[in-house]
């Protein structure tokens, strides 16, 4: 997070030179780029820093009795649940609605019930949203290219 604060300190004076609509436009581009990057890391089943997630236990079976294998959080990483928003001139990528609770449990590795009144399980921490150094560089490049095209 220290890198984000340094980036904000460095970019803030430059961004104040832009008009409000240009700031919103840049924030939207940043939010969309970060959402796409987080969707890719979730599809690869790894943390934003590149570390692989702990594999899930194979306990669920389909109707034929075969173990169900597939990527985790397939629906959770869709644009319906993982929203890229602009609030003022701030880019926000967050889970919305009921998906936010599920994402929080898995992101921080909390305890939750599998079903109402069912067993309580401790989930391993799997970072769903974050910013890697590479993504930070991409955001910096995006901001610089946006600023230089307008000046």
C-alpha cells in the first residue's frame, strides 16, 4: 500500500490540472483495467502477487457421482458481481451485493457456515482483489499517457 500512497502523492498535482470530466474518464479507465487484471488473477487461481491459492477440497459431486472440478469463483469474477465504478474522481473495484460477503470470507480466510444451520468451516485466505507491482506500473503508464495526450 505504500506504493499506492506514493503514486497518489505523485499524481495528485497532475490530476488537479484536469477538468472534472477528464478526471472521471481517467478514473473509469483505471477501474476497468484493474477489474480486468483482478478477473485474470482470479481465473488463474492466484493472489495478485502471483502466489497460487491453496486448492480446494474435492468434496462435491455431480449427479453422476463424479467429483466436480472447475475453477473457483467463476461467477464471482463476472462484471455482474465485480464492479468497476467511479465515485467522483476515484476509481473503485469492489464486489457488490451478496457476493461481497462471500468474497470477504474467502479473501480474509474467515469462518462461515456451508449451509444455514450446517457445519462451520474455516476457509483458507485467497486474495481476490489487490494490486500487484505490475498493475501499479500499468496504472502509472495509463495516467501518464492520458495526461500527455491532453496537454
